[in-house]
C-alpha cells in the first residue's frame, strides 16, 4: 500500500456543535454572534484525517460513528475553513455530499483548547505538504542551489603564524645560545713567557702543573730581561739552577 492510500488521523474532538449560518452580507467576514449559539442544529464528534496531501474534516455521530458531513480541505487557510471575526472557538467550513453539492455551516467547540488543537492540526499538515513539495523540486533539480566556492581568487593569499602555533602547542621558545665550554679552567701563563703558534689544546691542570719542569728548557734559551720576575727559571746552567734566587722562597 502506498502512502497516498493510507488515511491518518490528525485530530479527534469528542464534542462539537453545528450551526446554520445566514448568508454573508459583505466581505467583512463571518460573526458567530449572528448564529443562535444556544440552538445548535447538530452535535457530535469531529475528526480530522489526512489522505495524501489532502485533509478531511469529518463530523460523526458520537455513538455509532456514522458520518454526518465531510469537508475536504486542499489548502489552509482557504475557503474550505475560515475563522470568524468575533471568537476563536467558531469556524465556517464548506461541506460536500459527494455529488458536487456544497454548503457552508458553522462549527463551534465548547472548549477553547479543542479549537486551538483543531487549528494547529490543519496548520501542521499543510506545513508538511509544503516541505514535501520543496524536497521533490530539489530532487528533480539538484544543481539549482548555490554552490560553495572554497577556491582562492586571483591575488588572494593566506598567512599562517607558525610562532603562535608553536606557543599554543606548548613548544619552548628559542632561548639564548649557551656559551661553549672551554674545558678545565687554566691559570694564565707567567709574565714574559713566549707562546708558540703550534700550541695544542691546553691540558687539565694538575698538582705539578703550576710550575714548569726547569730541566726541560734548552740551554740555548735566550735569557729574559732583568725586569722579568720569572727570569731565574730561564737560566739553564747547573750551578745557577741549583741555587734559588734571592727573590724566591726556597721550598
């Protein structure tokens, strides 16, 4: 069974009154105060159903369910259902007998909430009909909607701040470069000592490294000036090397 062959129930109200209404005198609308509200022509149950896109207002007997009148509704709001100008509990509906004959009758609810539910049931149904129509149009023409263009236009550029991204990710900022280690701290050479260009990497200082080996110097070394405090260490003669200088304390 197709969905269009299935009749669904939208709303059921157990008490409704039907009134004969006078012909409309002008286009100002219907007024329930003109109807003899204390003398309804018929009372029973109202049921709103839907078959496909069309809705039906059915007036039925409370006990037997026999159909008293039916009003097909193809559009809401429209001429099939109209509200009165002086009350929210009364409506004018156009009923049909199945032979092409139509009549306008007044319908009223004893409870204001029932009238609200009746109105909302019709509104929701035709809102659904409108959505289905729009979906069908989109399915037939899928390319008619606007397309999202994510491409770069001519001359457009994009900038990425990598520094800020690193900070957000918790990466440490670049610090100042640490000075290179020069190894063990060595004492500077004694005053007057000549340095050679072939000096290698300085060796770590030891207990005997503070004083040079006196015997390791060649006898051909040139004597230092008399003002050099280390002059006695540059003399290579045996007699002079064995005797301490007057300027140094003997160990």
